[in-house]
C-alpha cells in the first residue's frame, strides 16, 4: 500500500473514531464469513458497529485521542466494536455472541477514554451507568422509606387504639 493511501485510510479512521471514548477490541479470526455476517447483523440491530482495522494505521489514527490507550492492544487480527447505548451493553452483546458463535477472541475495552483498559469479559459483568445510578438512588432513598414506614406503622396503631376506645364508649 502506498504512503498516500495509508495516510488517506489513517485520516478516515481518525475522522470516524474522533470523539468516541468507548470501544471493545475483538479477534474474529476464528469466525467464517457466515458467522461474521451474523455477528455484524446482531450488532447492527442494536446500533453497534464492527470494523476490522489495520493495526498500524489505527494506532496512528488514535494517537493523541481518547482511544490512544488501545494502541498497545492492537496486535494480531483486530476489530473494533463501538456504538450502542453504553460500553457495558456492547461488552454483554459480544460475550453472548462469543458463547453463541464461538471463536470470538474478546480482548480489551476502553471506557470513557480512561487510560486503564479492561478485559471485555469483565466489562460484560459490570452494571451499566444507568443501573448504577438507579442503585445509588435506591440506597439514598432507603432510609427515608424506612422512617416513613415506621411513622405510618405507629400512626396506624394509635389510630386503631383510638377507634377501639371510641367503639367501646359508643357501645
């Protein structure tokens, strides 16, 4: 491949992945064409994209950007999976596909441009950001609900006692 074409491909990769902070790296070398297409369709139905990349060009395209930590992971046959609502959903989809289709090498993932990389299988076991926010909201509101329950319980008992006394006097 000539240098101008390499530069053009590198620029296209840079433009495509500029602004993306989450991605999973996978190895699809064990899949045949039919299974690869099945995986692509499955990902596309969830608004995720899979792109096989040339490692050296991807490293140059990612340099200085949020995906630059992935440069060290790009060894051997690699494909990038991006998109979806969040990276945990992408990782879960890939883990399910690996069980279903087999021969998918789950490598590493980057979350929100963090320089620390995580194994895709580990990310698949995490809770998504929305699930974590819901969990925190439940934990924050839990003491308030407990206090409200106690107040309702005591008030209900007092009201029951007063009703019993009123019924005795009426009879």
